[in-house]
């Protein structure tokens, strides 16, 4: 652990770093000695450094002089103090899934790897759980499920659990419980100056408001207390039907799904995905349309599936699973294709309330014209239940878009090839603009999917009072912009 790494550094062997440690005016040796016994330090050239910097999107390449795998809140504080004393920036790393271009501004930084802080426990009253700042979403779901509990979890098992909370957090069960951010009871947070504080409705309430929707701007969460709920046997099962169609059925499909979205008594159990992607087994020239109908229950009511089956899908499958298994159906479990790291990936978000068939037709036309090098492109349309999300007052948290019912996102995926980067950026921007125009509203973007060219109004809402409140809190808690590497508010 730390003693092994410290010994290696002291005698200048290559087992620690495979490179020369950086020199500074403030002793690295003293910094290492200040850390907890289970903390670790990695330098460029080491296997540990390579693994820590491997990201979901290879196009984002933050540069670190060292990476500190912290094990305690005090380690986070010591690391920030060390970085500040040496005029270095610092940056927290958890699941490694953010794809914003702002990450490329991280240079000669101190990386704070949070994966050593992944403890989880249920509190004595059984209504909340304490989760470490480096735990993954799938670990939270699995632990709670095994203890007869659940909470609102985002839809991808391999992402960090805390980071999505800071931007709102969409996923399964949000129709019952609200966003991931709505589950936050309190947080321990280390600020830009290294101070550690508690943030809740009772302690620093203004900051508590801000971190539920714009939290990446304000600090590093080392531990969170979250709401949890008893599992109910009648709701443990999830039914999933997956139907693939040729592109000409798209208008009929989204027309059917729009009736679900527009229903005044929208089902809290019903979720859906629609994906556009290439499957030459169905169509060799055009993208196909794949619909995932996801329902909390042992079977999906016929009123939702029969109209889709009446369109004669090219393929169909159905099954039952548990909450964790839903992500396996969508390829977003830990070993799924959606969790694979090392590819160049980019995503651009658009929020909408219903589907606009003409704009989606234009998206399919754009996709059909793509070169073979970009044939892994996917357009993902996410439709989670929003009953509880919309029932929570919009001004109660910094999350700005509780009326949104859909996340529309082109995903560009390809093997690392810098010659494709500019074309991929242009194509996904064009798809984004088409889908945004189809909403008939000013563009709204989900901050957790931000690629880096969005305006603050798109990310944090157009209301001036909301933006001014966030800017004021930013000036108070991070006046020097230490936390400006993800969708900065200023």
C-alpha cells in the first residue's frame, strides 16, 4: 500500500513510478508522509497510473503529474493543500465517464483518484445509507438489493455514483423517487481551499441547493448520505421487450410512444429507450430503430406492446429480470459494450418533452450518409418515468429542467483516430441541432452529458435568478475557479 510506494520512491526504484517524480518547492516526501497508510501515489509510466487514467472516452485526455489514490477525507484535504501550495490544479477521478472537452484543460495537475473511498453502509434507522465518494453505481445497487433495499440509481452500472448526483442523475426508479440528486440527505465535501464541511438542509443550505444540479462546480464529495427504500416483492421484477424495426417504421413508433408521454395518468412503472444504430442483418444501408419497453412488474401491459408488435418488428425478444438486470438488457452493465473503455466517444445532449417525428427523420437521413468509419454511431433516446421528478418544486434544487421527459443524445464511438475527430464533432453537433430545433424550445442540455460547447443557460436554466444564485455561490466557495474542469458556471 502507501508504505510500499513510499519505500520505492525513497530508494529511487522504478516500481513506484517508472519515471522521475516531479520536483517542487514543497516537499513531495512530506506530502507522502502526511497521507493515510492505505493511500497510494502513481506517476506517469506506471501500470497503476495508466489504469487510473484510462477513460470511457479516449478523446478526453487530462494530464496529471501525479495521481493520488485517496483513502480518507483527510487524504483529499492533504492532496488539495499540496496542489495549492505548489500552484498546481487538481482534479477528482471516479468512474472516468465524463466526456466534456473541458477535461483537456487539465494540465500538469494532481489527480485525486476516489476509488479507494467506496465504503457503503445502511444507517441505524434503515432509511438512509452512507456511501463513499468513489463508489460505482452498480456497487450501490447491488449492496442495497442484497440488504432488502433500493434507491434511485442511474442506468449505467459502471459509472461513479456521486458524480451523476451532482448534475441531477436520471435513471430507473426516478418516477417513484425523483432524481438521484433528490435522494441526497447530506454530503461531506472538501472545498477548493482544502476545508472539509457538511452540506445539508441544516448545514450550508445554499450550497446544498447548488450541489444538487451544479455540484461539479463546488467541491469533492467524500461521503454522501442518501435516501433508501424497502424492496417490495411485487415490484422486484422488471419486464423488458426489445423490438427492432426498419427505419420506415420510425414515425409510427414515436407516435405510439408520444401517447405514453402525453397521458395525464402516465404510468410510473413504464420506461423506454429508443436507439438508432446500424445493424446490417436488418438493413445494409440504413440505421434501424430499436425500442426497449421496460416495465416494473412481471409483465408489460398489452396496451403498451401490442401497438408496437402490430408494426411487424424485424426481431423481438422479451424477458424478466431484476433492477440490476435492466442494465444488462441495454448493454450498460459492468461487462456490457456501453461500459467498455478506451474508445473515442462523444455525446451531445438535448432535453425534450415529446418526440418530433420530422426532426428524427432528418437524423436518420444524416446517419445514413455517414462514412463506414463512423458506423458505430448510436442515437440514444431515453425516456424514464418522471412522475416524482416533476412533483418536486423546480426551485428546490439547482437542477433546472424537471419538466423534461426525454434525453436525446447522439453517441459517436470509434477506435482512436484523430483524423476522424473533427468530422465526428461536426456530425454530432449537426444531429444535436436538428433534434433541438424539433423541440420548438430554446435548447436545453443535461449537464452530465455535456460535451463542452453548451451555454450556461442550456446547462443550468435560463432563469436569471437561478444563474445569479449559482454565480454568487461560485464566487463564495470557489473564487479562483479550481473546479472549472466540468461545465463551469462562470
